[in-house]
């Protein structure tokens, strides 16, 4: 019996890796400068070679594109800018042929203001769908995630409607059972069409404290993880997933959720969601004023954060693991070192650390190539509504435009949204036309063509880590214990499953480190690891760990090794 036979009763997604596609920036097949379904279909081999199990597709539904598709005007039709209906079916088939599942983005906290439901709702005060959204005579004091009031006055009927995000994203009223039934019916039709699950956009915002009241600066208390959230998610599970859940995967995007809440959301016995995206580790470099208030990242805090989530969901529930996505800066620029000399090594080191945690890893397009943030020159280079609104508001309120741009360069969502760098040709092979957002100028250095056949590339390293999770039950399921919590540059932890033990050692700095006897005392001292089998290393020759046995306790700058105790 192999180790992985022991894992056969665990859900399939415990050994799976998810790849996120942000379609507008992935690959363009028709030369209009915007990525599309045809572009994805043409690049399926890339995903197959990487070895991912699931694709999460950011929204491709009909949308005015005020928030790049997170403002949906028809949940069941493909936006013509992304392609034809048949192409989505072809994508599902193409992925399934390769053994890859498809997860759709479910954006049901809000619709577009151009959705038929909202058009009806706003048409008159006595329209049957009036109550599908939040209408009031007077606004509350709430401030939108995208700046300004969350309330927009609507001339036609003389009331205000609620939008936590842009004014083109009115919030649905989940208190109304008809709204919930309409959403569940739509979800069932997607499952019938062949999709394998949902990533649920800001799903912990759907239950608000009613009646809506002033927040006095604490919008969180009014709208996050509200009083009926567990009831709604359980109802959704019953109405949509029950009976077919074994094949599916569900992940709730849940900013502001604590470990205690995550245990409730992801406890299989409660039948809500399989896992959530928590935000604690991506908030560590923000100050009290929010994401634009830049703070240095302190490694012991980052390690402690992920370790708490590992421990908190060890007995009940499950973690999702991510460094970045379409809303976050690029991992290698934020948590690693994107200086050309260190970029590849730090990208591999970060990948090793994340993929050796217990949970389901998510790889955001381009992360597997070590793509970096962009040095946006001026506001003209920015496309994201969040950054544009923030700039206008901050400068209006007297901030120095240079400081504002500095924050946007560090944290702006466009960092993740520049086109995937496929090759060193014009527009990085993304489009034959003019891309909707400029290609990162480093594409001649960093691109897929230069990496996919190179066994020592960042891409190859990701592929090996993804395969390792498939093959090694200790990687997928082993218990986690953090070592050296206070060490400023070393990230070390142990994974244990029965008699099997893996030790992960990573150096997250340019300076080489020599681990001392004391450092390893907790795991039997260096003597019990020297000679251990190296099952993954950032330093490779032809794809093989440069040293197949662990020979010295020195860790080079930005390097990682994974050791299996022998005997
Ligand atoms: O990126 C953010 C702003 O800093 C987050 O607060 C983000 O808005 C939040 O994570 C919710 O994100 C999701 O819903 C938004 C959409 O703009 C994001 O792209 C999506 O991931 C509204 O649908």
C-alpha cells in the first residue's frame, strides 16, 4: 500500500490545485485587445502541462464592464466581447477531456444596474421586483469599497438604492426569498450545463443587519458575516448542491472572516461551502487607514498568520491557500523579491512554502511564470475603477499625487491584470491588436515560451509542486506545525502523517542562513535530517534537486527544500 492509498476517503479537492483565469487578460483570439474564450481554448495545453485540476474562471457573463465583469447584467449569457455561447461549451468539454474541472465566478451580492431585475426594480415603487434591491428615502452613512457613498439617488422614483461597490453594482436584497430562489435556479442551470462548482464573490456580504442603519465608521458590523449568512449558505447548499456535492468544489470569498467563522462556514457537517478565501495574510501590509496605507511586511507575522489558520482548521473545515489573485499585487513583488537577480528564486521559494501548507492552493494566471508588479508611470496607465476612484478622492482631499501613485503601484489591482506574457514577440503574444491595458515591459525576460520546456524554470517548479500534492498524501493531508516562529528570515515547518514526516525549510531573504543545532532541536537536531531525501528543492539541475540528499544546514538566499525523514 502506498501512502496515498490511505487518503482515499478524503474529498478530491484536498489534493487538487486550482488555477485562476482572469479572461480579459489571459489570451486574445480575435485581435480586439481583450482576452476571450477563444484565447483560453487555444491555451489549454499550458494548463495541462502545469497539471492543475480545476480552473476558476473570473466572470465572462454579459456585463457593461464597469468592474471588469463583476457587474453582471445577465447571469446566463456570455458577454459577446468574450465570445459565443458555443465557445463556453467547447471550453467545458476541452477542460473535461483533460481531466480539469471548471469553476464559475458567482457574483450575487450585487448585479449590474443594467440587469433586467434592476431595470424592473427601479421602474416604479410598486414594481413586483422593487424589493429585490435595497431602496430607501434617506441614505445611511455607509462608504463604498470604491469610494463615496453606498447610496445613489434615483430620479425616476425619488429614492436611493444601495451599492456597496460601484454605483453600477446595486446590492441584491437576500431577505427576499424570491431573490434567493432566482439565484439558486440560475446556479442549478449552470451545474446542468456542466460546470463543477462556484467561487462565490464577497458571499459573506449577502446578509445585512436589518433594518439598515448608520455604521458610524464600522460598516463591517452591518454587512459582513451578517445574522442570516449561515442560513442562506446552508439553504443554497440544500437547493443547489445536495446530492451532487462529491464532484463539486465551492469556495466563498469572505473578506474579514475570522478562523472561528471559517470553521462554521467550512465544517462539512454544516453543509455550507468547502472552503473560503480569508484575507488576514493579505491585510498584514496595510495600516489602519486601509489597503493604500502601506506598511512593511514582517515575516514572523506572516508565518504566524498562516500557521493560525492551519491550526484553526486542522480538525474541522479546510483552508484555501493563495498569494495573489486579480485583486492583489503580484506575489513575487509583494512577498518575494522581484529584483531580476532574485526573482526566479524567490518565486520558487514562495511557491514551495504555500504549496507545502495543508489546504487547496490557488495559482493566479502568470504566477506560475513569476510575473511581477508594474511600475505604472501615471494615472493614464491605470484602468481599475478602484484605483481611479481612490486617486480622484485622495488628491481632492489634499494628498500628494506622488504618494497616491506610490500606493497604487504597490497595491493597485491592475498589477495583476496586465496581459499574461506568453512569448517575447509583440504584445507578449497576448494579442495581435492593442491590449486594453499595457503589457508589462519585462515580457522579453519573463514569458511562458522561455519556461515551459526548461526543467529549471519557475513554471516547471510549480508543475512539480502540483504533482507532489497529487502523489504525496502527507503533502495533501499531513498535520502542520510551525517551527522557528520568531526567525526573521527562515520559514520552517513540519508536516506529519502517521510515521511519515516532511520538513520544509525556506529562506525568505537574500542573505544565506546557517541553521544551528538549536534551530532544529525541536525536530531531532540536524543529525536526524542530514541524509534525508530531498523531495523538492528550488535549486535544481535538469529539474532534479541539485542535492538529492540534505547535506548541510545552510540555506542559500531565497531558497527552499522539502525533506523526507528516512528511517
Ligand atoms: O480588492 C479589493 C479592494 O481592495 C477588495 O476589497 C475587493 O473589492 C473584495 O475582495 C471583493 O472582491 C470581489 O468583489 C468585487 C470585485 O471588484 C472584485 O474583483 C472581486 O474579487 C465586487 O464584485
